[in-house]
């Protein structure tokens, strides 16, 4: 059970890490909010969208959203490759 | 400290997820561990953006002008879709492995040794 | 505005948009005809490479290039009414990013040309090309972006596309197993990166790298974030404690993909350097972090080369050498980081070490790509990767043999090939820092040479084996693909000094100059 | 599945479709958007696949059509963003907001009742993403089922 021990030790270290994280941050009152206040104040006039989340998702951070759709596309093309019909002459090396 | 409960939940979820990933041998269970970890990080992000008493950042008939931060919600949306994509690919791999080896236990399918 | 102006202004956006567009339409082109698909992917790759070179030229001529997605003007990083904070996603292409863009463009073009014939026997090639273009997008995005969440998104694109391609030849499940290992580890790494992003966001309410660097206080949380990022990115670039995915993934992927996976690992290496140099720089204890990176590098060098020597599988052997060579880059740049706070030592040997490490990134991408492509050509003709089953191929595959010699001599650091140029810089500067490290590096180099002599002997030398009497030379597109890389290996080996002056030194200075990076985004300073 | 389940799926599928399209179309006014709406529609597809068998479903959920939907969605998304370059603007610039044309009505600031014809390119991108997710999530299920089908387990 050496592996169990290693895993337990690393989990304890991580618990300490994240424990510090949980204690340092305060829930409900973020310290700095200047970027988000900008979105709330100017998002409506700049994008014309009432839903500020959509304004952030598709306008201010629209490029991320393109990347995110692309990630899904990657997964779908990967799944398509996995379930394709293989034919005889394909490269393989099963020894 | 009760007011930090969301962050403490994040810690607990992270540890559960990591323990699942590291200790379980079944690919599906490993994937579940990854999904728990993803939930933890999503909860972390969304909890960072909460402002006490705030409403969702949508102006359509909003009950108040005090709103929570919109950026974490966008980040979590992205992160959720990425999580779905990862799960789909891992499950496809698991299905192919099940078809070729007849098992999804990583100890039994280990033919690579690195 | 003329067309040329248009291209130059929008080059950072087009750099990502064009491969994405090519990837989205590749399945449609595959439905039309094979020729249309091949023309489409090759044409789009050439356009992408041209744009990467235009952008790199612009960066090296005029300094960092900004591109603000969705703003009123492309270089309006800070909106006038925002009170001095960047709010949108910004591409910040400085000399280091442009340097990586050039690597990706060169390797991408030659690998795509190579795969036109090397993969032609397989099915679902439109899926292959789609994922290949998505990998290129991922690398370009990772090295060009100036926004840490955007970096995470491109990291995920790169991971998923690579995993799909590693499993491409299903191969009775072994390739899928390697891909699963890679994907699970990448996802864990990505989750760690996302935790770090959350920590930065929670403290500074910023996602832009320059803004985080400006507000960096190096609190306890920042230390945790640094540990998470270094662990995740060191795993993704294949440094030693977490290198075990590298040989599996590199050996089971198709060879053309493996050659590009080298660049993909280096994009993670770039991310690691960007984090320690641009986001933290001298606010943290550079000496300690530098030594951590040096130790990772030395471990990678030694473990990689010792694991490589007994391997029987040619691509596994090369994959362990890739781990070992990654160690050189970490060593060079780590030495640069360890002396960063000290101006005298930095100008004495710190910059030289960094230039050596960064130059080695370029050289490694070229010669390791070349070696994997030759391994792929051998596999294409004889259908095995087992060194014991090969022999006497020098009689029939003469060009492949020449390319293999070039790559092998370059990786062992023999003049006049490019590996020598960068390794010499690393030896000289590291010797001034700590002689023992330089000696270890030289010993590893000698072991690398020994290992490749053995491979060369068992693959190409000896009498012609009867079962390989019918073997022909690799097809022309594969030879051209290898030839491009071999020409660059020789060219950069013969004339290293102009390359170092023109490309490498600006990249190293851009990486070390945190103030310049912040000023290019936030202005002033 | 039994006749009851099939009839229920037949009735629910158009309802889910319309509800998903509503979520997509109102993405810039109410909670929701392209991803959420597309996922809702894909749930409808999954319901039909569960209620009927794979062989019956492939008759009217064709993989090529779904892949085409996926590609159309993605190309539409990047195309809307690239169109800004054609207008001499920056990639992803919101060139329709407040322009007075399609989706370009000026918005009253602050809390308001909402107007569908606002937000510029955001609804267009919502629709593109909605179509993409609709095709994408359904086709993943179909691919996995086809993997099971070949094996016969």
C-alpha cells in the first residue's frame, strides 16, 4: 500500500494548499471589482444587450467563446475518428 | 468559518475528485473524478464573483441594480462546455478500449509501459 | 486602406482565424473530393505560414504588436472610459511569441506536406486534417495570446486535438490507450491552470497577463498559483517527474503528428517561461524558482537519455531523447532565471544562457521533427518500428538515411549542425554559473550521440535484408517535407550568429523584460 | 421502448425544440443563450434516440446532416466575426449594435423591459452557436451508438 501512502500524502499537501486558499479569500465581497464594474456600467450601451453575461460571453470575451465551440468541435471530430469504419490497408502495428 | 462555506466545499470536492482520479482503476470512475474536479473549479470561479445581496447581471426587469460579477459566469460557461467535450472524448476512448480489450480496468489494459 | 495594410493590421487575428476556418471547412472539402481536400489544406497552410511570417517580421521590425478583439481600434488596449484597465481579450505578440510562431509555421508546413502522402493509406483523412489544423490553431493561440483564460482555452484545444490524433491509428487499442493517458493528464493539468486563473481573478480582478503582472503582490495565494501553473505546464511539456505520457504518446501517434507534438510541448514550455518571467519576474525569489527549473531540467536530461538507451522501439527511443532535450531548454532558461535579479551576472552569462535555451527550442523543433519524420518514412515503407527487425535500409532509402544522419548529428551537438550552436551557448554560460551542470550536460550529449550511432547502425547499416529487398525510397512529398527541415538544420548550423542576433536575442530580451511587456499593453511606465 | 414512451417523445420533441429555440433567441435578454438553448434542443434529440432504436433513428437523424449543421454553426460564428474585418473594423467588433438596422435598436439604459431587436451581432452569434451545439451534441450520441451497433453488445 505504498501507493496509498503517496496519494494520501500528496492529498494532505493539497488540502493544506487549498485550505489556505479557502481561508484567505472572502466569500461575498470581492476585493477588486474594477473590470466587472466596467462591464456592468458600460456593457449595455456598448453591446445593446440586457444580459451582461451574454455581453461578456459573446462580445467582450467573444474570442474565448469561439475557442470553446472549437473545443467541442475537436471532441466531435475525435469521436468521429474513433468510430470510423476502418478498411484493410490502414497502417497498424499490432505485434 | 461559515461565511467561507463555498470555498470549503471547493476544497472538499477537489480532494474527493483527486482521490478518485488517483486511486480508482476504472476509466469511467476516473472520468467521474475529473468531472468532480471540474465541478470544484467551476464552483470556485462562480463563488469568486458573488457579491452579497447581488442579483444576476441581467437588466431585463431586474429587481435591483446591485449585481454579481458577470465575468466568472462567462468563464464557467466556457469551462462547462470544455468539460463536456473532454468527457465525450474520454468516453469514446473508453468505448474503443472496451471493444478491443473487453474491459475498462486500466490495470488490465496496460500494454504500454512507460 | 490597401490589401497589404489590411493583412498587416489584422495579422494577429488572421493567424488564428485562418487555420480555424480551414479546420471547419476541411470535412466539407473531404466530402467533395480528395484532390480538393489536399489543395485546400495545403493552400490554407501556406496562407497561415505566410501570415505568421508577416506578423513575425512586423514584430521584429517595430516591437510588440497588440490586437484587441472587438475593440473600436486594433491597438486600443485600454478603453478611454475604463480608468486604465484592459477589459477585452488582447493578443500581445512580442519577440518571444513571434519566435514561437515562426517555429510553428515552419514545422506545420513541412509536416502537412509530409502527411499528404504518409497518411494517404488511411481513412477519415478529413478528420485528420481538421484536427491537425486545430492543433496549429492551438499552438498559434497559446503563444500569441496575452490573456490567461484565453491561454487556457487554447491549451484545451491543443490537448483535445492532440489526443484525437494520437488515437488516430486505433491499432488494436494501444494508440487509444496512449491517447487516454495523455488526455487524462492534460485535463488534470488544465484544471490546475484553471484553479490558478481563479486565484488571480479573485485577487486582482484581471485576466490579462500584463495586468496581473502589474498588480502582482506575491502573496501566499500567488505562491500557490505559481506552484499549480509550474506543475501543470511542466507536465504538459514533458519534464521528468511527470514525463511518462511522452514516450507512449509520441510513439503511438502517426509520425507526422509526433513531429508536431514536439512543437505542441514547446508551446507549454513557452507558457511556463511566460508565467515565471512575465507574470512573476523579480517579485518572486528568482534564485529558488530558477534552481527548481534547473533541477527539473537536469533530471529530464539524465533520466531521458538513460531511459532512451535500452529502448527497442525507434520512436520510443526518440521520444525519450525529446524528454532529454527539453531538459537542455529548461537548464538554459533556468540559469537565466536564477540570476535575473542580478544585473552584473545577467549580462555576464544570464542572457547567454537564456539565448542558448531559447535557440535550442527552435533547433529541437527542427531536428527532432526531422528525426520523427525519418522514423515515419521508415515505418511507411517497412511497417515496423522495432529496431531489431530493421537493417540494411541504407541500400535503398538513401535520402532518408542522409536526413537521419543530419538529424542525429544535430541532436548530438556535432558541428556544423544547429544543435551544436545552441548547446555550445548553453555549455559556455552554464559553466560560468555552475561547472557541474555543464559537465552533466556534456555527458548527456555524448550519451545521445552513442545512442544514435547505435540506431543508425541497426537501421541503415549491414547487408541488405531479403525481406526488405523490394523497399523503395520514401515518396516525394515526404522527402520535400523532410528536406525543408534538414535545410534549416544545416543553414542554422552554418550561420548561427545572424540567427542569434536577429531572432533569438530579441526573444530572450523580450522574455526577461517584464516592464516592457507591461508597458506595451498598459502604456506609460 | 413502449408505445407510450414513443408517443410521449413524439409530442415532447417539438415542444423541446421550440423551447430551445426560445432560449437561443432570447439569449441577450433573459438567462440563456446559444449554448444552453442548443443543449436543450440536443436533449430532445437524445429523447428521440432513447425512445426509438438506433436503426430507426438513423432514418431521419442523418450524420451528414448533423455534421453539416455543426459546420454551418461554426462557420456562421466565425463568419459573423470575420465580417467585421470586411467593414474595416476589428475582428469580433459588434458592428450592428445601435446601428438602427437588424438587431440594432438603441437600448434604454438601466433596468428595462427588454426588446428583442437589440444587441447587434450577439443574437446572430447565439443562433450560430445554438445550431452548432444542436448538431454537435446529437452527433456525439449517434457516433457512440454506432460504435455499440457494430459490436452488437
